[in-house]
C-alpha cells in the first residue's frame, strides 16, 4: 500500500490527461481471436 500511495502522490504532482493510442481495429481483432480460442477449448 505504501508503494502505491507513494506512486500516486508522485504521479499526481504533474498529472497529464490520458490519451488512447491503441488502434480500435487491432483491439477488436484481438478480442475476436480470444473468443475463437475460448470457443475451441469448450
């Protein structure tokens, strides 16, 4: 807990907005691959 609290305290001194950089098409493709693997297991 102390390490997490220290990280948050240090990070929040100069916060920056989160900007999403992942390509949505790649995320959707990865989800589909995951579903295919899960379906093949059952």
